């Protein structure tokens, strides 16, 4: 025996004859069982719905306490889960359409109702309501999704818009359903033609798109499109699922920029090494000739001075490249930034056009930092000069400093950042701003947007190198026509003692024997001549092997060994290790064009480190420091 389901029916009908007729029609049905409860007023029907649930409601529109379409609307507003079939004596097609459009499952005219028609209408009403409920549940699931999900017809008209789309793009469903995206955001090409062409050919498309939100913000989305076909296999609509990847793309861009800068830094380091090897003998020889020939005529003295000056300029240029590459570390001390800021402000006020207003904002109780005052002064001047150039018609240059705690969230959003206590040094202008397509390249060495002859392209790369050399990081925000702001984050330290630089004392030697080890013949010869002119005795070796052999022969007499760190055959680090194996008390000065003192164990073990190209004063001063320690 087939189990026939029971269908609970609430009949709201005030006419006893009509109510009895409908009961008899349902009783005659053999394919279903009905449990029918009849009430005469709408208020009674609502009470029944509060007391129990029904599978379907049969509703007359003419009741003692409600009339017409309002009868249905009142009931539908109180109970949206139970399907309602309107049964009325009014054969009014307009009223029927309004009732169905308002949510009625069917509209039946009493004198046209038969048992089959009534049962079929009840069953269809129940099934349609179940289908609607299922769709609502699925829509609720779509709203939970973080992705933006929408359905649009083939003309681009939005049919469905989930909560994820609302969160991403800013428009709610009520604002956009039934409209095209272009009508809300005229400048946004929501469905690129090329993508649509692929979609119709292949049935799906995926790719990355730029979108403009309701607030005007540009977001990047990874979008997957699927062509939805009807039963006739013809395209009906397009399902679009988009994931917001704006932050992901931002981090990727930062990562690529870091990689590019590291590559450029490596290239710059190698270039600086070669240039330093060229400049070292030129500088030393220029100074030596001036010392050896003090009575040259004025013209030749001027030429020698010009040679020295330009060699120093070249050395300064190379030093900037090395600062970017983080191959050079100056002596650091505990500093307060306020004096540096005020000094920079004073210089800028005296030299910048009067149309530029210079302001400083320094927070109280500013933390100290560990840094090199000369390098940080250069950072401030580089940024201030850039700000000046960005304000040809005047504006405001602001230098500010404040304590800043960088948390995990900020560090995760900025690859260069790390958690900790920092002093944030900010240089901001109200100038022309930097175009977005250029921002990622501004820290590259030799990249400049200035006219030829007005910039080397090393200013910002030097800033980046110095700040990173101090363990800090840099962020930049710029808007074309509004200005640019550089934020420099320098690690805070607790100590407060400030070291004062001491002037190097240049003294002649006392016939000490010095061994110079360098593969560059010009450097060996110029350094030898310089030291001999200042009363040192000098032996030279072209590589580590020669140096070890010479040291074995003259170990008792050699008091200082100058060792280049980058040499063929035997490099500087190995040479220093061999020298210490022979004599653990040997005095060593490590010299290099690119190696910083902290970068190798060998340079740390050496008594002093001398950066190429060195001046006569630097070489002689270092020699005296080492020889003085011997004495």
C-alpha cells in the first residue's frame, strides 16, 4: 500500500457554501489526504498560523475583516513561509496578476475550480515554495562567501549581487540589481570585450582586472567567469566570482621591488669596487705630488689640486653608490634627531626660495637612535632638496619626528617593516607629486625624472641605503598635484650618551716597516710612495702568497701589514688568517673598495679597516693609530 502524504490546509473563507464545496472537492481526491481547518475571518487565520503550521493556505479575498488584495498582503506579511493560493469569486485578471506578483502561488476563480485543478494548484504551490526556500538558503550561503559573486545577463544587467560583492564594491544589491555596472560607474569597464569574447568561445574566462568601487577606490580582483546556459544550450547569463587581491598584489610589488633593488645593489657594489681601485692611486698620487713638489708654479699647483678635487668627487659619488648597496657603514653613535632637524631647517631657510615655507614638528620625549650623524644629515638634505625641486612655485616643506611603535599588522602589510620601537622621521612637501608609474623606481640608482644635468639619480637611492644601513625602512606616499611624503623609520635605542667625533691627527712615521699587499700595481706604488714620503719603509706584495713569503723573511721587522680584501690567488681573508697563524700579534689594516668592517670575520679581526679610495690623511692617520698602539 502506497503511503499517501497528509497535507494540512488552512481555509480562510467566510461563505459556508463555498467552504463546504471546497471540502467536498478535497475529500473526493484519492491521490492525497487532506486535513482542513476552516476559519471565517483573517484575524482567525492569523491566530491559527501562530498556533500551528500548515502546508498551504487557501484564501478568499472578501472577508468580514479584510477586502481585496489587501487581504492577501496582510496575510503574506505575517507569514512568508506558507504558500498561499488565492480562491475568489472575482474573475479579475489585473487583480490576479497583482496577487501573483505580490507573492501568491496561484489565483483561482471559484466557479472554475474542479477537484483536479485545486489539488494540482495546491501541490504546485507547495513545491514552488520549497524551491524558493532552497534558493534562499543557497543565496544565504553565497552571502557568507568572502568572494564577490554576481550574475549578469548577456547585456550586462546585474541579476544577482551577494554580500561579498557589496563589501568589495560598495554598492548594495538594491542599488545595482537590474542595472548595468557601467550605469553606476561610467568610467569602469566592468566586462572587457576581449574577456567576453573568450567567454562566449570557451564557456569560461579567468584573469586579473582593475575595478573602481563606489567610493572611487581602485581594487584588483582575480575574476572567474562562467557562461550559464539554458535547457536549449543557449547562453542565458554569466556567473562572475571575484576575489580581492589588492593587498596581495601590493605585497608582490614590494617583493619584486626589493629583489630588483638587491640586484641593482649587487651590480653597484661590483662597479664601486673597480672605480675605487682606479681612484685610489689617482688620489694618493695627486696628494703626493703636491707634497713632493711644493715649489711648483701656480698653474701646475692648480692642476694638481684640480686632479685631487675631482678624484675626491668621484670617490664621493662611489661612496653614495656603496651607501645604497649597504657595503659601507660609518661610525655610529647614539643620537637625538632634533639637532639634525633644526640644523637642516636652518640651512633650508637660508638657501631655499622664500616662496617655500619650512615647518618642523618634533614630538616631545623623542627616543634616541643609533646612527651616523653625517649620513643622516645627508638623508635629510637629499629629501629636502627633492622637496624644493618639486615645489617650483612655492609650497610648504614639513620635517617632523615622532616615536612610533610598529606592530605585527603594519609589518605584515609592508615587506620592509619589522616589529619594534622606531623614531619616524617624516619629510613632506606640497609639490607636484610623483606619478604612480614612477614610484616603484624612484629608489633605483641613477633613476631620475629631473632634466639632464640637474640630478645624478643617486639622492633617493642613497637615502634608502643609509636608512637600511641603520636597520630602518622607508615608505613613500605621493599624489600627483598634492605632494609627497617620505616616512623614515629608524630603530630606537635606550642609551643617551652622544659620541663626539674626534679629528684625526696626522703624524709622520718613524721608519716603521710596512708591508702593502694589493693586486693593483697602481695602488701599491702610490701608497708606497706616500708612506715613504712620510718616513715609513715599505715592502709590497701583489697577492697573498707573496705577502706570506715576505712576512716569513722580515717577520721581526714588519710592524704593520696593509691587506686588500679582494685579490686573486689568495684573498685578503685567507692572507690575514695565515699571518695570524705565523704571528698572532701581527698588526693588520684591512683595505677594500666594497667590504664593510662588519661583513667578514677577517676584517673584524684586523686592527683597522680602511675604505678605498683613501686620502693621504686617512692612510697616515690610520697608520699612526696602529703604530701608536704598538708603541
